[in-house]
């Protein structure tokens, strides 16, 4: 015969166990404990604020050639187990992007020491030495998945700006949220002026306004220099994020001011 059964339980559904715990009215004394030995969870400190002046003497971590998706910037697969540990997942930063200098992946030169290393390794070396760095890139930089780590990692490892011919829109916004400067060449041909040994300055930040271009000074190793124009899409709120160091920092500032 055809199977049959009750459409609904005659005595109703088991309500289960209520495990909800309401947050305290004042959570300022609540601490989140994470084992310092964990390789999958890590507590973070807020990113540093803008220094209040132009960014100068920056190194070029990598000049990316060709396509650079968010999977090139922050690979997925086995790396995803480290999503809660920014130090560990940052070991995948730009490891499959093509370096225009040597046409290789994950091999860049530390311009301070002359030694070659992986992209995340050299980024850490710059950061730990107090040297800010930038990335130069091609068209539609950051296309693909909207993964947040592709913006978190360069900021965490000491990056200040990503300068490209064009951005994928979501990645551009994600970079702004982390206090980075996503900037585009006003003249795309200026990409060819960039040399791996250059020192980079971004000027005009003390008068950073929506719709007002910034300048970039490329100081070449032979003593010459080029000044190029960089465009941006920052609005007033996003400029506040940059100055505060990140969108979260700005939210914290506003909450403190209203309390």
C-alpha cells in the first residue's frame, strides 16, 4: 500500500533547549580569549591611522603584469582554514601574481637588501623594517570573488596603496574599508614608467578631497624622477576611513564621541 504518516506531530514540535545568552548591557568588560598557540584564530589590534602627511619613501612590493584576481591576491583552497588567523592566511598574498620584472610567481626582490624572496616574505621584511610599500597592477585588478582577505592582507603586511589601470569595484571598496589607497593611473601609459627599483611618494593627501586627483612621484635609481597623476573614487565618508586607519576605526571613533 502507499506510505502514510502524520503531516504534523500530534503533540507539536519539541521546543529543544534554549541556549541563547543575551549580551550584557555593558560589554566593555567582556574579554575574548583566544589561545596564543592557535593557528586558526588570532586577535587583532586596530590598524594604524594616517600619519597626517604625504606618504614618502615607499618601496614597490611587486609590479603585477596581466590578470590579477582576488584568487591571485589571496588564494583559496587549503588557505581557507586560516580565515580567522590573519598572520597565517597572509602567507598567500599575491603568490600567484606575475611579477613584471622577471615574469615569475612569488619571487620579488627586497630593494633594501637585494635578496629575493616570496611576496609575503618580502612584504613582512619591509613592514618589520618600518618601510611602507605599494603594489602596481594592470586592468580590472581584484576581479572575481569579493573575499575580504584580499584587502586585509596587504594592509596587515604594511601596504599603503594599490595603484592600477582599473579596479574591480567591490575589491576597490574593500581596500578603502581597510584604510588602503586604491588609486588608478590618470594616464594608463604611465604604468610603463614604473620601475621595480623606484621609491614612491603619494602627494596631495593633506588636501585629500572627493574628485581631486593625487600625485605620485617615482624616484628612479638613476636619480631621475617622473610625476604622474592618480585618480580615485573616494567620497567624504571613505576619506574619513582612510584618515582613521580603517572603517572599523572610524566607527569606534564615532561611537566614543557619542557616548
